[in-house]
């Protein structure tokens, strides 16, 4: 094989590998959970999680969440949380709600403003444990799987009314 061809092929492979590493395997960076991220998440709960008609019928909306970690990858922020909420439609209704771990994906839309672009939840039933391991970094997945009841108790105690 010609020396120029070998150099060309090696260069092409090196450039392809570099492009792959820069754009697709960029390492994540752990960052702080900012108040504006919190604001975007609460806005999402109030305006996007429920339809406007359903939200307007709510008498009381209680919410709490535990933030485990925030990671930045490219222009997205991955917030690893455990969420609890309870909705009452009138003062006599006992309420309905849920608690589950989730990954909230945010995008920065300005210097101090974020927008939730997706909320990923684990599968229910038989796929729960495997989906927790897929969605969360190892140390957070272990924490969720080993301390589930403790986390939920904490959230119940710290629940706040958001409507």
C-alpha cells in the first residue's frame, strides 16, 4: 500500500474518533442545583405536568423533591431527583399522588433561566430495578434502591403547598 494512502486512512480514523469523542462521548460535569432550576421545575409541575383544566380544578397541590445530583452534558442539565406530590380536588378529598425517582432534563434558555424539556421516569413492575440502573449513575441508583422508604418519609415531612 502506498505511504500516502496509509497516512490518509490513519488521519481519517483519527479525525473520526476525535469527532465521536467530542460530540457523542463528551464527559458530564457535576454542577450546582441553582434556584432558577428549581423555579423551572416547579413551573413544569404546575403548567406542563397537568392539563390547564385539571390544574384549575385543584384545591391543593403538595410537592417535595430530593435532588441527588446535577450533571451538565453539552447544553443540557440532568437533574437526578426523587419526586413526591399529592393533589386534592377539594378540602374533603383525601387526595391522589405519587412518589418516584426521575431524571429532569433542563435546557438553559438565558443567563438565569431554564426550561424543562423532558422528565424521565423508571419503568414500573419487573423493569423497575433495571430502568433505575439505566437512568441513574451507579451511586444514586444504589441509594434509591437501598433507601427508598427513608427517602419517601423525608419527602412527606418536607412537602410544601405549591397551590
